[in-house]
């Protein structure tokens, strides 16, 4: 699985002009299931992100996790993270999981994160979404499991 995790002051996702999910103070997670991925990768990624220490403590150091601060997660599927630009200028997405597998793994990841005590809001799998965020820091972390 591939993921981009951004520390945000706020984030929302809209479909056809209507906000379907929003959070304050937490992380926006853009996620892509890759061919061959299983629920095990989703569980591992959820565990890593729930413990990722990217929030400031009282001394101003990034020492606190999403769980420590009581933050929320907005999880948005983004198959374009699988984009391969090694040949030419048009990215190829053949390494992304097929849509059925991608949706199943996306939903599994969100459920795993919820099961770890993180309040999770989600986008709409397969929809044309508009994501609005205020990146805090900025802090952006890449995962490729």
C-alpha cells in the first residue's frame, strides 16, 4: 500500500460540490492499494499511522501521535499514487489494485484505523472528489509498504 499522510489543521472532501466528510486537527491520508496487497498491509499501515509522532508536545517537538492528541483522520482513496512515470510523460496505473480489491482494502484500512481508536472519516471510493486542506507545518510523510 502507498499512502501520503499530511498533518492538517482542517481537511474536507466534497463530491459534486457537497462536503461529505471533514475533520479538524489530525491527518489527511491519501491511500492506494497496490496489486498483491492484502489486509495485512492495511493493518500494518493503520498501526504505523496511529502511532506516528508528528504532533508537537508542550516543548514544541514532534513527539505526539494522532492518538495522543485525540486527533481525527480523513481517509481518501487515490489510485494515482500508483502512477508510474518511468516511460514517457503519461503515468501508467497498472500497478494499482483492481477496483474491487482497491475498495475492499481501502475500507479495511479505514476500519483498522478506527479499531485502533482513531476517529475516521472517509471520502467516496471511485468518485471524482475535491479535497480541501490546511497543511499544518507543513508535515507530509510518505509510506510505501
